[in-house]
């Protein structure tokens, strides 16, 4: 690990930003990492659907405490809707260091607790892959119809899936649907 990043992590561990209690607060959550015993809580004050202020509290290893400190600086001012969409890749990128599989939950504990407070989702964050759009040629069975030319595939963020816009000129009946039905 580069000395600059090591110093950065140690600085946030030894002199954590935004640690302590916050009163009054609007949201709170407490989570722990059962693999190593780290425990982290958060108090969040909200104004105009944004994180106005927050404080982490708890105990744990250098990675869990430093990542909470680093994330806290980025989370202040962020819209709650944006916080709910943050994935593991966001936190790992913020840390700026390679994180081993055994330390991954240590690095993500702060994001787990913040998302738990904001959304009620207490699951471990995962990497998010949300393409804006992809273009390609596809053939998709739609009942007895097939897409026969390239179409734009769009990401529907509200549904959490890809959607394919349909139009009459992109769809034709498959030969199977033109066969006579029944026996003579």
C-alpha cells in the first residue's frame, strides 16, 4: 500500500471526522460486523431532504473507523435519495486502497448503517451497475413475436431492470404463430 494512502487512512482513524453523538437528530441506526466485532451507529439531521449533519459513534478496526470518517465528509449535503442508491463500489473508491475480502465488511459498515438509517434497508451494500443505456442487436421472444432489428435498451431505475421500447416496425410475427391451429 502506498505510504500516502496509509497515512490518509491512519489520519482518519486517529483523528476521525464527525464522530460523537448528535442531538437533536432525525434518523439513527446501529449496526455491527459479526465477523470482527466492529460496531457503528449514526445520528443524522435532515433538512430539505438532504443530510444536514451526521455523527458516527462506535468502535472497531482502523478500516471501519477511517472509512466512516472519510464517508462522513462526502455524505454531508447529499440528498437522501442519492444516499439510498450508493453501492459498495462508492465506498471502496472513496477509500482509495485495495480492500481484501476479509476487510470488505469493515470498509462497508458505515454505508450499511447510513443506508439503514435513511431507507430502513439493513442489508450489506453491494456493487451497483446501473447503465444509462446500451445499444445492441437483440432477438427477444415476446409471446409469438420477435424483435428483428437493433433497439435501444434503457435502464428503468424505478423498476430496477432493463426495458426495451417496442414499436410496430420492430416486431414481426414468428413463423410459428402463422401455422394453422388445430387438426383437420
